C-alpha cells in the first residue's frame, strides 16, 4: 500500500476518526478545521453506537464505561408520568465533547490545524476541483481563508452538513428540510429533583404525542464524568415548523440575525424559548417538563435529509454529514461518519491504485448512506407526520446498518 499525503478538512468526529485511522495505516495526514479554537463547546448528547466507539475502544484502548453511560431500559411515558411501556434494551450514550476530546488526544495535535477554513481546491492538471472531473490527476491543492494552501494526493472532506465541498462537487444534491427541528438541552442531575433523576436516569425515556416526540437520556458531563450525580440529562424534542416564515423566525436569534441551520445555546430569541417552556409544561409528562424547565439555555437544530449521488470525485471525497446527512432517529450520524473512515482506511489498504480504492469505498458507503437515510426518514415521519409511532416498535431501535446493529 503506497503511503499517501492526505488532507482531512473538518476536525469534528467524522474527520478526526478518519484522520486517526489513516495515520495509523501509515499515511501522512493533516486535519484542517475552520474553527479558531478546539471545538469544546458542543456538549450535547449522542447515542453512542459501536462504530463511533470503535476507534476509542479498539485503538485507543479506552474502557467504554469511562466514556459513556449504559442505560438498561427503553421506556415510554404517558402524559401523567405513568409508564406506557418498558423493555429491557441496553444503549450507550455519550456526549459529543467526550468523544471529541478523546479522539483529539489520539491524534497528533501539531497535525490538527485550527483556523483553516477551506475556501476551495483545485485538482492538478488545471481542472478546478469542483468540476467533478473523472480525471483524478495526481494532486489536489486546497486553499484556506487565511491565505495558505496545502497540496495533497487525497482530500477528505468531512466538513459537515453545510459542506462547501458538497456544494461545489454536487450542487444538485438535494438538501430537503424535514419539516421539523430538534429543541435540545442538557441539565446537571444535581439541578433536578431526585424523583426526576430516579425516573429518567436509567433509561432512554420517550414521550410521543401529536406530531411530536421527545426523548431524554443521561450523558457524561462537560468534563467527561460518568459518575451518577455528576452526569447531565439530555433531551431532544422534535417539533414541527413550516418552511418559510415559521422556521425563519425560529432560526432568527435574539440579536435579530437569521441563522442558517441552528441556533446555539444562549442565542435563542426569548419569545421562542418562553413558548417552548410553556408548551413543555402544558403538554409533556411532568418529569420530562421538569428537565426542559431546568435547562438554562435551550437550543435548536433544524433537521435535514441530504443525499449525494457520488462520494468520490477524482482525488476528493465526501465523508460523514458532508455526503449524507440523516435524521437523528437511528442515533447513527457519527457512527456513519466513523464507518466511512474505517472503510476508507481499509480500501486504501486493499488497493494499490487510489482511484480503485475510492471506487470500492464509494460503492459500499453510498449504499450505507442511502439505506440509513431511507430508514430515518420513515421513522421520523411516523411521529411528526402520520402519528403512527408505536411505542417499543422493534424498528425504532437505534442502529447504523439496521435497527439494533
Ligand atoms: C438533533 C440531532 C441529534 C443527533 N443525535 C445523534 C446521536 O444520538 N448519535 C449520533 O451518532 N449522531 C447524532 N447526530 C448526528 C451527528 O451530530 C452528525 O452526524 C455528526 O456530527 C456528523 O459528523 P461530521 O464529522 O461528519 O460533521 P460535523 O460534526 O458537522 O463536523 C464538520 C466539521 O467541519 C468543520 N468545517 C465546516 N466547514 C469547513 C471548512 N470550509 N473548512 C474547514 N472546516 C470546516 C466544522 O467546523 C466542523 O468541525 C444528531 C444530529 C442532530 C442534528
């Protein structure tokens, strides 16, 4: 296997996992991240599927119990807090922050370049990178907003849902707003009544009602502690907003700035935050409403389906959310990004030719992206559109390749 000079653009979970794996395989890897400081602020919870955990467990040698929390039950509540259904099913939950920190520790910090926002790339031979030319050339020059550039043999674009690489390579890729957003928040267990922590701390807890659902689960705190009492309770509450003014007003922050995809903690317009708290009190089971109420700063992320027709374009490829962004109902977004990285490293190992490696990689990862997109779209429409979500239905179990896997 030839040693390749590889640039990974986007230093979040997908980019970092791929970078670690490609570095482990002997390649010369540098990560370029647009943020000017390490991405510590994103403490929200993630369902922690095995593909997301795999690098940290198998290569970094971490005990999964130190970076995630196992919940033994899937529980659905009724409006009055009584249990509608409960089944024994273990899940692991972690936080974006915990996983990011551990992946960064596993990479080489001097090869993680902050304040490098990619603004374009050009394939050798003069064809602009975005041309999606089938001529792979033998190098790609990546340009950054800070005026620098970097030449590589392979450019891995892990630049997320708003990927500029996707916009250039696949301008026709459909980015379809799902019709709803996720209201989110995290609360220290210590800030909640004991009865609430006791009821919600050992499960993923759902409440499903007309055209909406909310789920709550425990996650590590911002410092990474998984000790009971130190943890956070994390909620994700899916609510419908019509495209246009309805969504536009929600995404207009407290300073009057219209955000594109999300409004971060501390920036929500007060009238929306007050409305969400009032609806929680009026319509959610009291224990779940207590979590929403105790959250200091609510935030919102809009939900999109994004699908590409190709993931490899000469010597440039799209990985993670920069290729397929899927609804969160399988808790598999970071797992898919990680799987793209594992498969890429394996394909480079298996093929002498970079073109052959990328072609083989693209075939399997396109299939994965499509199947996950289709499954999450269908599950989401049950709660948000057709009101046909059945509590405890086996096909609502989280999983990357299929429910439960
Ligand atoms: C409500 C919600 C709940 C979710 N729940 C889960 C869950 O439970 N489990 C799970 O696994 N997934 C979940 N996800 C999905 C998960 O967050 C994403 O799939 C995952 O973050 C994608 O990782 P990524 O590395 O591909 O992209 P991102 O995390 O979006 O990272 C992209 C990175 O690229 C950088 N970047 C962007 N543009 C440039 C540029 N031009 N130059 C340089 N750098 C750039 C960004 O700063 C960022 O660091 C959820 C998503 C949402 C919205």
